[in-house]
C-alpha cells in the first residue's frame, strides 16, 4: 500500500536560514505521526509546504501518489488535506458559520445559503462532538472554542489527512485530552494524522510514530514503544536534557509581595481580576495555574504598574506600589519577565547591550547625569551574554535578529541580574526550546534561593507543577485554591482550572 | 453602537418630517431641492463605493480623487472627439479601470506603501490632465431619461425617476454592491481578505487575485463617477474641477462604516445640505458670501470625521501587505 502522504527530499531556505534540508516523511492512512522538534527546527515550514502555504525550493510532496504543485492550497484541500493552523486563521468579526464555510460556501443561486450553512455546521459539530455556537462571533469566544472551530473547519470536507500545527498550545489539560481522543478516533476511522508539538507527554500518549526534526533536518525517527520522554528530548536537543527540575526545599521567610482584594479591568473594561488575595513569601515560588484569559495577564500588569487598579492594594515589603509608574515599581525591586516579550520585554531594533539595561539605563553605573557610560554597558552585556548563555554573534546585534529562546534569555538576564525582591515571571518559557527552558527554570530557582519572592504565571501546567512550591489556581479572576506542591496533583489542578470544584 | 443607530433613525425621521412640511408649503421647490440632493450626492456615493470595495479587501485607496479627475477628463475629451456621449462614458470607465489596475499593481504586486501608491495616482492624474488639457472644447452630454409612469408620481417622480442614465446605473450599482458584499461568496471572501487574509488563503482563496479583481472593478466604478461629473452633472471639464470629492468620499465611507447603504445615506445627506444651501442663496432668504457656502462640504467632512472618530472599526488588514510565506 502506498503511503497517504509522502514528502521526499524537501528543501526550503529563507533568506539566511535553511528551514528544511532534504526532509523525507511519510504518513499512512490511519496512522498518527508526531513531528517533534524545538522552535525553529522547521516543523511548521514543512507542514506548510504540504498545505501549499510555503513553496519548497526542491523535493516533492505526494498525496495518495499524486504530486502536489508547490503553493497550491486549493489543490491540497481538494485532495482531502485539512490543516489546523498554529495561529488561528479565523476572521474575528465574522460568525462561526461564516468562518467554517469560507472558501466553499453552500449556494442558492448566486447567494450564500446561510440556512444550509448553519445546518451543516451544527451537523458537523455533532458528528465530531465538538460543540460550537454557529451564530457566535469568533472574537467573543475563548481560545479553546476557537481551536474547536479551526478543527471543524479542517474536518469539514471529509479529510483523509489532517495536519495539526501545535494544536494544544492554548488548551487546558482536559481540552488537550479531548483533542487527543478526537485524533485517535479519526485515525481509527482511517484518517492519517500529522501533528506538530514540542510536548513530549502528548507524543507518548497518541503517536504511532515520531519524527524528530533538528535544525531543519530529520534527526531521527522512532516510536513511543521504543523510547521514553528523556530519549525523545535528547533526540530533539541533541544532548542530554534534565526534564525533571532539580531543586532543594524552599525556605520561605517573611511575606514580600502582598496582594489584597485587588480588582482590575481588562482592555474591554470588563472585570478581569475580582477581589484577588495572594501573598508570596521571600524564598518561595508561587505558581499561578489557570486557563489563559482568567485574569492572569491583568493581574501581572497590575502588579507591575502597567494597568490601573479599580480597588485593592499591592504591597512590596509592606510598601504600597499599586499607584506607582512601572519604572518606579521596578526600582522597588520588582522584576518582570513579561508574557509578550516582543511587545513588553524587548525593543527589537535596539542592540542586545541596550536591551540588557532597558530599565536601568539612566542609573549608575550605566549613566552619569545625561551621559551614558558606554564602557559599563559593554562590560555588563559581555558578562550577561556569557553568564546567561545568550547565543549571539555580538553584543551589538539587534535583539530582533535572535531566535525566540535567545530573546527570552536576554529578558531573563536583564530581569534576574539585578537585585530583586520580587520576580514576576509570566509565561517565561513560552515558545522557547527545551534546552533554554531548562536554563530559565534553573535561573528562577536560583532567584528563589537567593531570597526573592517568585510569582510564576504559566499556561503550562507541567511547568507550574515542576517549579512551584505552592500552586495558586486562578479561575474567573479569583484564586480558587492554594495547594502545597505535594498536594497539587495534575487532575485535581486541571479540574480546579476548569472551574469545577475539587 | 446603539446610540449611533438611534441617532441615525432620528435624523431620518426629522428629514422626512421637514421635507413633508416644505412639500405641503411649496411642492415644486421642495421636489427640485431633493432631486438636486440626489444629483449632488451621487458622485460622492459612487466614489465612496470605490473606497469600500478596495478597503473591504484590505487595500487603502486614497487615489479616488485622481481616478475621478482622470476618468472625467478622458470621458469628456473622448465624447468631444467622437461626438458621442456613450463612447465618452465607456472611455471614462476604461480610464477608471486603468487607474484601479495601476493601484493594484503598485500596492499588491510591488508591495508599495498604499498611501504612497494612492498619492502617486492623484499626482499623476493632476499632472497628466493639466498638461493635456485644451480649452474651448465642447462635448455632447447624456440626456435626461424620464421613466414612463413612475416619473408621473408626485414628488418621488421628480426626485427619483427624472434623471440622466448614470444616476440610474449608479443607484442600481450601489444596491447590487450592498447585496453582493453581504450575501454572496464573493462578498464573504472579500471581507475575509480585508479582515484576516490568512483565513481566506488557508481556505484556498487567492488573496492576490481577489484583491486585484476588486481594486480593478472599483476603478471602473470610479470611472463611472468621473463620467457622471463631466458628462452628466457639469457638462464640461476644468483643471482640478473634482475639488476634493474623492477625499470627501473617503470620509463618507468611514461615516457609513464601510457599508454601501451607510455611505449612500451619508452622501445623500451631503447632497441635501448643498442643495438646500443653494436654494436659500438663490431665493435670497439668507445672504452669506459665496466663499462660506463653498466651504460647506469641507467643513461638513471635518464634522463627519469628528463624529465617527473612534466609533467605527476599519477592516483589520487594511493597508497591510499579505506575505504568504513566513518562516
């Protein structure tokens, strides 16, 4: 039997980068193949080539033996390929139905038959057990639901091959499990599934085969039966990786960060943080677990002075910081690793050395009055690049030119190299490769051991569970439970995150 | 949003009541004023359609002014040379389409900044027409067609059914565009491309082709508006005689929230204001210097933009290049 999808010797270069080099992968009907690799390993580029979103320089892609012309998305769809994209390809101001039918609309004469379209969406949603409201506007829906719409869109035309590009990045553990189940059901009905992830647990759970990419090449091919998570990680990174974070017992002292009855609005002026209470003691890591969009971002921004409070207090070592300018909050000893490093963490067009002093460029020793001290800047940058293992050609390189992991290391280096009493780390390892994750985790633990109060906000439950000394579960703008690390069991935390009682 | 909606209905009601009152007082003048409102408003409405078609697919078109000027010029001098109003209109539409294709070429194929591409069209149109202009030509203009039966209806007959051909074509076009934009595949895809091109691309819709198509058709509509100006409304062509109508149309497009019906209503309101002012001046009821009257459209444009500022949401992908391949 010939394979459903055959990728043979595909090469694709972008200016200055070889994204794919002679990659060959195949998927058979009814098989789940996981494409595993670090960020920038070339996974997305490869599947985009299959779906005609990228034109490979050379090599060929065949579906059911038929050659696919480069860049022919319509042709790929017509041959039964469906794809769930990493960045949702949904129109926010349109309804769920409009989004799903886009590109192949049911007609009545020259007009779109909205009634038929709606019925089709409802039938589709029932068929796969993925619940959606056909009339809701996409912009009003949470990301988990948007993900379901993406999947329904991909499944609409009885696909033979389903490609999923990091589908679980924004899902709760329960939603992830549901999605993995959907994938298994599809495979059982004969659909070939090619899915991209960098989460080893998911690979072990569903994949029949694993293809590991590293630096644009196939680093190896294996199956969950033949290896374990450590083995996969090693294949991915090319060296030994310690997945389990090694840390000593926390020795918490006095409460350093206190949040009392804090209420904050989100951008749309809806209450996002609702009378929240939390304290973080010096020398401990408190992990805030929660489905994204439950007020975590607003909480972090309020603590850091980036968002005005409605009511309540934020105290750092007993001193009220809730009405201070972000720069002032920082000078109180509050370090912030922001969720969106491109927007709030770095100035992409500035050099690394400038980025490393973004929040203290005006202070001794980096400036004397109006004059910057270039020697001190360079000395600082050289030392931090070395210490934090930032891989860059030079300290004068612009931050925008670095890979995601190295950008994040610049932010971490800047924030943790200073004397800090409080560290606010929001999604510190989002979009960062396994090797860098390990490094950043160790840095956070080092900060804790040096006596800082660390507040870790993460959508990755595994990250929270492996780092935090106490786990605060956030749902609907409130802390619904605080658990000691030893009591924080995956399933329990997941249920609390979903707003269910334990 | 609700507030603006009720404001809209209130204004409509007010206009109907006022019109009714004046019609009972003096039917002839009232009918003529409202009819003039349509005549003044139509080119603005058509020009706003050009903007809507482009921006709904994500291409900003600030070259409408140039399209109007150029197509009006080509239309007028073709009509003059061939002694045929029909050939004049056809030539104007072709000229408008050409300006649309040029905009598409610059902003889609060359990935030029769309504001600059539009500005180039404006400068090119002003320069070319001024250079080629010869005084003293006349051309046949389109003649009024009274629709049988319908034109006999009191008030509405004169307001709606006693016009030149381009008024009828234009009005039908606006309604067709409205229906097409919200009830056909073409409309759904166009709006998707203007909001989030990736969503259309991943659904197998070619962003490139659809943008080209829409910007070119929009150019043709602009050509029709130009023909209307030189061959139906004014009957002549003069340097810079479009007097910023292309820019006013952009304001109306925004005020009408990128919706053909909204823009049509806004354009008619504009036309009415001018018609009423003209009438007041003509019958010597008010005596204001001409200069102030001529300022009116521009002042209204500023007011309109100030009212709609911050309350409307443009198509999200407007003005952005779509790059299919990203690492």
